[in-house]
C-alpha cells in the first residue's frame, strides 16, 4: 500500500487521497502528487497567516495546545519571544515557562 505524503502547506501527516488529488483535512489544502515534492523544496517558514518567520521573531499561539508527555497546556494568546527556526520549515523551537518546546508554525501568528 502506498504511503500518503505530509501536507506541503502545514506539514501535518493527516492526509488522504480522494481519487484525483491529496487532501489535508487540517488546513483544507489540496494538491496532486507532483506538486508536493516541488513545494516542499521551496518552503520557507510561514505562520498561519502566511507571514514569513525569521529567527528572533515574537509570535502568538492561536489555539490551546496540549504538550505531549506533560500535563502542561499552552493557552491561546500566549506570546512567545525569540523563536528559533529549525531545519524543518513547519516547526520552530522556543522556550515557554522555562521549557524548550518545538511548535508547529500552523498554530502561530506573527
């Protein structure tokens, strides 16, 4: 069985093939198989509104997020200062309440 690729827009793995194209139910993006590899190479880190992110930017969390392996919850509206970009364009590294956490860019806004 063929594996479905991650969404080239938000990076989430919850995608499916509907017969003619791939669909991401998280961000509602649709693409054909050939587009995914081309867009993945050209991706620059962008927030949920499409603004380009850079090292040291301050961002705001747009949704309550549960932290895996912890009882901690990052509340909507939490301001995060001095983000650091990772090799993965859909993730940023930051510190919240003294803990180093990696966040998906689709849950952030500049």
